[in-house]
C-alpha cells in the first residue's frame, strides 16, 4: 500500500529491534521487549516517497482552473461580435456556468424578450440593463422578460 | 380496515426515487433553449419515437410510435437524431448533483436514481420534503432538466411516489399515508409485478395494491415466490431492497441491437450487422471481464416482426472468432431470402466472471491463451485509436455502408461540430449550449 502520510515512527533499539511508536508515543506492538533507550534514526513513509507528488498536490489542472462547478458548466460557441471589447471574438468558446444567477458586472447569457444574447449585466437600483462591449451595439433594457441562462466564467481560444 | 395505517411511524426510512421527465427530449431542450415549449422527439435514426417531450405527449405522441405516424398527429414536431454522448453527460451530472445531498445514490438507469435520505434531516435543518425540493431545484437550475421525485419508506413505495405526479412533481408518502396511495393503484402498476402475477392476483380477488399489501403473510408465502414476497414487504413499508451505491460492475446479460436504414435483403449485409453487434457485445463483456455461456440472436424485418434463436456454448467465451461459426448457423435458421431486414441484435447471456472460468480436459488451453493475448492487443489498440480499428472480416460490409442513409442518417448537432483539437472519437467532456449569441 502506498500513502503519503507518515503514520508511524520507526525507532531502532541498540539491538536493532524495530519498535513501532504511534503518534502519542505509545508502543503499538507490546510483544517486543522494551529496550533501555531509543535512538530515532528518521521518519519512514509507507511506500516509496514521491517528491513530485508532494510538491504538485496544491496545483490545479487547466480543467479545474477554468471550471469551478463541473456539474453546471456548458460550452458555447460564440457567433456574434457584441462582446469584442471584452475580448470575446466570434468563433471563441465560452464556458457558461448555469449554477450562477448573475451579479452586476458579470457577462451573462440571457434571453431578453425572446432573443438570446451575451452581454454585461448591469444592475442599478431596480433597473436591469444588458450592456454590449462593442460601440456599434446599443444597451438593451428588457421590455417584458429577462431570463439569465448562465454566467460566462471563461473564454477559450485555441490557435492550433 | 381500509383506514388502518400501513406504518404508524412516518419515516422509519426515507428512500427517494428520482425519475427525469422525458429525459432525452429534455436534454435536447436544455441544450437548444429555442426548443423549450415545443414538441420535441428523439429517435430519428431509429425511425420510431425514443423519447417525446411533454409538449409532444400532450399532442398524443407516444414512445415507440413510428415517425411517419408522428408527422400525421403532430406535424410541427421537431424530430432529432439521438445524441447519446450528450445524454450520458447529463446523466452523470445528475447523479453527481444527487451525491451532494447523500452519499447513498444508486444509479438505477440513465435517467433514474434511488437515494437513501434516512437521517439527513438534521444536517439539512429541514424535513425530507425540503431536501427533495432542493435536489429538484438544483437539477433544474444547473442542468435545465425537470425531474419528478417520490419519497417513502421503501424503494417500491418511492417509485409509486415519483410516478404519482409527473412532470416536475414531488410526492411524499409517509407511513401514515401509504394506504391512501395504494388504495387507488391497480396492482399491476406496482414495480416488480408483471402481467402474469397481476392476473393471478386478480383471480384471488386482489385488484389494488392495497388489497395485496393487506393480504396476510401466510397467503403470500404459500402462493408467491420470493421476489413477490419482497414486493409485498416493501409495499408494507418494510424496506428489503437496499439502495445499492456501488457503480455497476456486473451484468447478467449484455445486449447490442442496431437498426439500419435502408432495410436490407442482402444476406452478407444483414449478417455483417449481426456480426458487428456480436463484436460490440463481446467488447463490453471483455471490459467487465465476463464471458458468455449462451448467445441469443434475433433479426427484425421491415414490418417489425422478428424471430430469434438461442445458442448454447460448450465453453464460456467473449471472443467473437470462436463464435462466428455458431453465429452463422443460427443466422441461417432465421434468415429468409428476399426479405427486408431493419434490425439485428445479439444478447450475451449466462455471463460468468472470466477469472472463475474452468476449462475441461478437451479444451485446447494453449489456443485459448493465444486468443486471450490477441484480444488483449485488439482491445488496447481500440482504446488508443478507436473502436473497430481492428475488426473481423465478417462485419466488414458494415464499413462500406453508413448505418443510416438518407434523412435518418442525420447526425446529432454535437457530432457535426469538431472543435479545434477534437477528433472524431474524442470530444470535450462538456455539453454544448446551442444558442446564437
């Protein structure tokens, strides 16, 4: 078995008898006779130690980096140019988190009066606007209904 | 007597059954939001309705109906080819969401699950109904799927609950209400009771689930076999079927059936389709380290009638090469000249674990070992380069003809899109939303 945790210290007695000492210094194996004194030689890990594994434990894969809630994220291929100012170009892939409902300033995928769109969500007081990041489009104020399908959490553009 | 409670205690156990509403069609509506509220049907490649959205059901479209008939009753129906890759992604996510609530989740089928909620009220600071509602809400929010749930004392009762109110229903059946639900339920609607058992029970004067539940144990023991005694216990609120949390790692049988269009009367093509099903079934059997002792094959004609034959094997195997001769013999029994066939199928049955396999004195063990090595390599190559990279000559004709030609050959949208870096076989493991923005 291979684990990363050090769970026991191995202590060698002068007679080279291995005695196992638990975390509280309790001798686990009572059948081994107690020698006069102990000399701690070092810590032994169960299994082969893997320094790489230890160092890489606190890293993220690109998947984890881009996708916070893997059960709620969808891909969407962008076709329009209304968010070019935010760095989202036609042909880009965006990751849409359906678990989020959208805060002011988020880029959202929304259905406004029956039309689908991707815009900045702006809330001020009671009013809600959808603001494009392209001067050739105008901000949208929903007349009847605004449904937010999800929040854009990342954009992916692959060149090769 | 009929007012008597089945159980005085409301929740000795709390088992939830979740059933997604029109699952395949709902997945399509989730990724194509413009299809919400419209009649959507999947199964274009099969020529029959695989799933119908509730809008389509309201118009009278039922599962299994021919698509040509659908066009008559519901001309504006949106008919789509099945996109199993996307449905599987949704299914896995649905189970993952359920596991946020309880570690005891049984993946019963692609769109159904059982969850043991017993004892979770404290950690969620609320009643079981609240937990059920929260699950339903999360799945709706994150996946855009509507599900129906039932919560009761046993699996059989929970299943009655999830069916009781659909779509998007939550039905709680605590111990003191069980009899109210069973009273109006015909006994044949109970999970696990087939038409034969129902007919027998009817003869004994039992027509409702409640009458069956109220029967005394002596009668049940005397006249019914163990599975029905278990159902009887479950109906009485005594949970005997545990929620099985382990993911499926064994099968009792493996079946592979494929429809092809246009239908064919060509012997070599029909046999090739059958051979391919055998190959696929064997691939799956080998993946689970199983071997078959019986093989059932069937052919279905253009007019939907079919015939089948069961073949017994002298030794368990999962290697098609050893089975082709037998397959051909069985095929010859079934195949009729000048008849159009639309589907073939293979069922591997009597599966046993490979490691427990015993050879007889007359088996050529060196040959078997060689075969094992060959197939091990074939499976490795398939893993790396895709299924059927190496295939048997018997199924070769299937490569010369597309599985479905004409309109039925339409492929799901997701398969038509190849993103940079994706290849025909491997795609990103995320469902795609299809909206134009």
